[in-house]
């Protein structure tokens, strides 16, 4: 049977084929890249010695942290678009769409008095949002995530009717329910676990955060809330 035939539209195989065709259509860059910018740093790439000297462990850790955070934010956006399509059918810049974006942005950390957008603009020096070690701060973002999942189909009654008393044990119970539902829903829609928001403090405490992530040795302790995926 010829490869690619009889692929069901919308199936994982069909999506994989579309992704392959998209990336295959992108033009390849032919000129040599001599430097790249990372935050406020300009990293030279002329020689292997340049790379080894300037791509420090700190830079590698920051890059992997940003990948975690960026993937988490965009995956939440994509999942919401899949489960609440009516909210996203309006054109970009419309009031309805901006209101929905604001609902999602309340899940993310507050930076300079405003909730972060969908893209990371700086590496924070303190843990915030769902990665905060302070249960009170984390609770505000858990409740924001609860608001999002309440609008999705088949939201469990345990979340709908959850006690919202601002008390540590109660908020931890709400966190377990909401995060568990988010993780299972993502798994159901996309066929894999979601990325998780990650404490910046782990980047500092772990000498080789990038290696710990890539090889899995640090995955269990990257962030408190993600463990609820297994519940």
C-alpha cells in the first residue's frame, strides 16, 4: 500500500503529514550565522571556542526555562482554542477576542503590575504564577485556570462546586483538581502530556538544569503543580 494513502483527515497521521509538508516548504538559510542575540547578550558563533566560551551554563539553563514557560503558555492557548472555538472565531483585535485573551493571561505571572502575555520577554528573578512557592500567590493563578476550564465541555462537578475558601488546605485541593483536569484534558486532545511552568529558582539551584531536563533527572521536581498529572 502506497505510503500516505487512506489517511483519515484530522488524524494524528494526517496532522503529522501536514507538519512535515509545512516544514519541508520553508526555505533553508544559506548564509552563515556569526552571532545570535539572547536577552541583553550578543553571542558570537564564529568558532567552536566562541560557542563554548559564550554559551555558558547559565545561558543554557535560561533557554530551557524559556522553552518550558513559552510552551506552557502557548499550549494553554491552543487547548482553549480547541475547546472554546466560539471565543476565537472573532477577528484579532476584536473586543470579544481580547477579553478571552485576558482571561487566559490571568493564569500567567504578574510582571510590573500586569499579567504576562503569551510570550516571555524577560527571565524573572523570582518564581511567580503557578510556579510560585507561596500558596497564596499560586492560588490566584489556580483560580484563574479554574475560570478557563469551567468554560470547557464536561468540566467535572468537583471543580464546578469546589469550595473556594482562601485557606491553604482548601486551595491545595482546588489546585489538585484543576491542574489534574487540565493535564488530562490536554492529554486527551493532543495525545501527550502538556509542558509545565517551571520555577526559575530551579535553574539557579540545579547546576545543569538543561541536562537535568533533557535527560529527565530533574523532571519530577521541576514544579509543584505538575505532579498532579498522575493523579
